[in-house]
C-alpha cells in the first residue's frame, strides 16, 4: 500500500468518526485532500517532525511534531489545527501502525505534540494534520534502527 493511500484511508476513517465533511468527501476546497509533495516544504500547514535519524531497537526516543514551526499558523475559532495523527510503517511492511491522535482546542492549544516511541526495525514515521479550512497535510521522516 502506498503512503498516501494509507494516510488517506486513515484520515477518512478519523474524519468520519469526527463528522468531518471534508474527509467524508475525500476532497477539500481547491483540490486533493492531501496536497502534492512539492508543496510540503514551503507551507505553514506542513507538520514538522523532529526525530533522531537513528535509534536503538526497543529503546524509547522522542518524536515531536509541530504545525506552524517555520511559518506560524493562525489559531482562531475560524482557522485552526484540529488534530495531529502519528503513524509508523516498518520497512518492507504493508501495514501502517497508528501511534496516536492528538486533538487541539482552537485559541487555547498550540498544535505541537511530543511522544516517546520504540521501534524494532527501520521505519518511516508519518505525521498527518487537519486544518479546519485547508484540509489534510502530511510529512514523513525515515528512522534507521540498529
């Protein structure tokens, strides 16, 4: 299963559970639910992942995901980040493992989350976030495990 297919499937399920009409339709205003990768490094909606490039198998390390780290994102009732989801996919596996979903309240919560993770082998960490106006955005990092 390709990365975008896995994330899109997870996002639609999460959106349906939350009653989100964007996720239910599989689209957002102006285009695809997850924007093209060429937009990922230059936009305030991109979830920035801070994680080590390598880790030891079975030992915890910290991953931080923040939206608006390089370009601030508004945090108003009208325009805010609703949630961030984290996933892991082991190298060579077709399965995507949900690490957690973190919901944010507009005007009072900054869209940043830090969590400990333990991997058993090389993996890709995916972050998916939802802006109430601009839909879903994703980013990923690879972590080598020894």
